[in-house]
C-alpha cells in the first residue's frame, strides 16, 4: 500500500482529449470491434455503413434516388445526389462532434441515427478523408488525414448535380491487415435497396434495386424449391414483414430499424417472434389444434423492418434495438408489432387456405420430429451434464459471448475446434485464456449428411460440441462469437473441415448464416535467417520471402498444427490471426444440394469435376513461377 501512495496524482494527471484523439484512442465506443474484415461486423464495414447511411437519410427525405459506391482493396468512394451538406458547414459536419442535421427533427424524420458521430468517426479513423458538397451551382471541398484538416479549398462554381461525395481510406495502423470481402459489402448494399423503395445503388459497376422489399430479401436467402409455401409479405405504415418456412433446422431472422440491419435483434425482433407464435397458435386453436411455440418457429425464415422516431440502440453501432422508452407514435414497439401481425397475418391465413394448410403440415412435421427425439434427447443431455463436470474435450475461457457490454471483448470470444491432442495442446498453451476456448476432436467426426437431427444427441462428440456452444435451442445462448475450425493443411485436415461444415450446415445453418463459422489459416512455411523470420501461408509467399532474405535462408515446412510450438502458435492466433469466414453465397442457397454434391455418395458430377480440374505438381509449380 505504501507504494500506491507514492504515485503522484494532481492537476497534471487530469487530461482532456479532443474529439479526434478520443475516437482514435477508444474506437470501440464508436464502431464496435476493429477486426481485419473477416467478419461482417468488423469496423471497416461500419465505416462504409456510416457514410452510406447519410445518403440513405437524404433519400428517405425525398432527395436523391441514386447512390454510387466504389470500393477497391482499401479505398471507398460514396456519391449521392441529395441536397448536399450546407456549404458553410461542410467541415463542421465531419469534424465537430455532436454537429449534424439529424438533431433537427423537422429535417430528418425516422433517420438511421441521431448521434451526430458517424462521419466524424470515419474521418478520425481514416488515413485520408475527402468530403465534397455540391449545392446550387457551388461546391466546397475539404481534406483530412487521421482527422486533421490538411486542405480547406475555397468555394468554387460548379456545374455538377447537387449531392455529397465522400472518399476515405481506413487507417491501416488501426485496422491492421484489413481487406474488404465482396460478399459482405454486397449484402450491405442489398439490404439498403430492400428497405428503400425507389432507390438504386450502383456498386462497383453493378446495379442494385428491389421492387418487392423484404419479399425479395427472403427470395434471395432461401431457394424457392425449399419453401414450404409462398412468402407471406405484409406491409403497413412504418412496418413491413415477410416470412415462410423451409426445410432447414433452426430459425433464421433478418431485422431492421429505420433501414439499419440490427444483427443482434432487439425489441422489435422479440415482438415479431412472439407475435408469429401467438397469431398462428390462435388461428389453429379454432381447429382444436394446440401447437407448441417451438414447433411453430422451427424452420422459419422471417424478416421484419420498422421505422420509429429517435430509436434507442444499445450501442453506437446500432446492432440491437433497446427496450427502454421505445415507442412508435405513442405505442410501445412491442404492441405495435404484435397488433400489426395479429390483425394482418390472421387475415392472410383466413384468405389463403392453401398457405394455411401448408403451414399446418410444416408445424405438424416439426412436432413429430421433436417428439421422436424427446427420449434420446433426455438421455443425451443427462450424459452431457455429467461430462461437463469433467469435460476433457473442452478447455473453456473466462468470458463468453453475451456476457459483457464491451463489444470488442465479446467479438473476440472464440472456440477453436481442433484435430487431435497435439494440435489442441499447442493452441491451449498459447491461447488467450480470457477469450479463447479449445474443443478437441478425437479423430474424424461422423459424416452426418442425410441423417436426422437425433444423431446430434446419439453421437457423444456432436452432443458435447453442441453443449459447449450452447446452441441446442437456437443462437440466443451462443457462448462464442467465433467458431473456428483449426485443422492441418493436408488431405485429412481438409476432410475434417468438410465433415464439421456438414454438421453445422445440416443441423445449425443459422450459425453459418449469421457469420459465426471460420476456418483458421496457419502458415505452411517458416523462412528465416539470423536477422528475420517470415511465416508464409502459400507457395507464392514462400518464394517472395526467399527473395527478400537472400542467399540460403532456412526453410521449414509445417505439416501439422502439432508441429508448431506453442510460442510460435501464439503469433498466429493473436492480433495477426488469419481467419477465412464460411460464407453462404447465392449459389449455396439450397444447402441440401450443396451437401449432396460434396458429402453424398460418389456422384458422377463430382467425379467429372475432379477429373476436369485435377492438377499435377508440375502444373502448380508452373503457375507459381508464371
């Protein structure tokens, strides 16, 4: 205690940060986690969103029907054709905190955000930032570097159309080794056009627009042949919903507030799930049917979008709608959503008997499957509960997803699924015990393609894995934000990856669709001399490293994860971790078709593909040196 009293604490200890310093020192407060672009909620995508949101708000107010977006590896350009920022306030709007047009509710009704922070955060976190406004024949341009004004051009005459152009490059000292993944950007763009009728976005030369809103969203997310009935699409004042049932296990939802994709749901999504169960249950009660809520929601694919004034989100990134004082024109958001569905969904089912009949059959199928699993499920859960007391397969971490209000910490909660004891040993010794857990497989897991879900309970390893993740009843209890498959980069390792991906896609597709499943990339080679060590992830990187280090460097080929020492492994799963997200693209909408092709019996189509694409070592070497 004596040592503590020696610390000097006086007026000089108190420090005030300006807006730019505070954003750069605590970026997580403004954009959530940083990341390298391998997750759809990484900071670089939040920066893009914050800029486009301003253009969307202009469109919602009736100004500008087109937005142009160009994104290369590191540079982002957004041009809208709205009113343009008032020329005398261009610099203030992007560099003075709590400055913006959205505080004037007469100018912006039901906008995406009201915090006046978005573009300031983009400015502060960009190595270069340029803003240009064109308004009534005049233009104003300002340029910044990491939030510092470096160029303030005087007003000039202009013959361009009114609007705002924003150009920025995320700061690579903050977003280390970042890269934009096209699929994530494309999903962002699609969401904007689904939610804004009449809006066209030109993204990297492609044209995006939607005529049917959330109905188009579900059509893109679920293949028509897997729908149990045509999409139910309902619209009202400030609310739109769409839903259908498919054949996949789990529940799949997309929720939006004022055009913002609330990836973590919130009040409106909870109300939507409640309202669907309540309305459907009451509808079939007239037929003397008493369905369970879990059977009604099983295999559902739904979307809900609402617009409210001054929404309260649980963080600046606006991924979850809060529940405190939330209302829509004086009515609570919950009651607003429930009352809408109670009236309009009930009317729809009465008016469309064929849809009501198909829905009833889907619910009854889920009911049969649930009862069929009841016995084995009870026994398996009892075994899992005993195993959890001394679960040698799981080396858990201290913090879990959903247990902390710190977005950066929550985002980094990770479960590594490893192959064998040697690999799990290296990761276990080098991991961050606060945030990273390890689940060890004893060998190749079962190929579960085409099997019923009860195999998850009958197979001890699958059952323990589902309990480790806590996803038996859905994603609400998910304990880790990132589920990372960590296998050797050889034929057996690739096979294990496929078997695990089959398991998740077959029984927990929502885990994959919500962006939680990744593949760990580990180096294949270590190239070093006495001064420098370079880790290489492919043959091309190895050749580059050899040229850089000069004559006769030492080259080590890592054949398996167990060969990498814990000290070295720590370098690959820390700040420099390379993760490859498992992304459900448009071509993979019908999960069963994809799994049948890769994991079904040896089909002629797969044989032919292998024959046509087989490469011998000579071809690979020629490609590397080409």
